[in-house]
C-alpha cells in the first residue's frame, strides 16, 4: 500500500522562501503561489537568535502580505 500525503501538502496554496543569512539570522516569506519575488505580495518575518533566545519579528510590524521579498533585508521589523 502506498503512502498517503498529509492534506496540507496536497492543498498547498502558499509559496515559501527562506534566506538563512547566518546561523543567527533567517528571513521567512510567504505569498500566494506564483507571486514574483519583486511583487508587494509577501508576508515576511525575521528570526534573530541571541544565545538561547530566538526573536521573531514581522516586516512593518504586521502579518499583512504587502511586502517585497527582494527588499527583505532593508525592511523595518518589530
């Protein structure tokens, strides 16, 4: 008998990007599948690790899909 994939894999509706800048800094982006990295359709968050603490902050301080993935390093996070 074959394996059954989880429903979340079958019905994926979001594209995801990960940019592991260093061992302490990672950017994560999500947008509708097909969105260009240069379009303002991305929800972007930044994960910063200091010692044993990881802080997650959102671009523009919110979870709206209105940022440009290509601009992730220059956005304001809170």
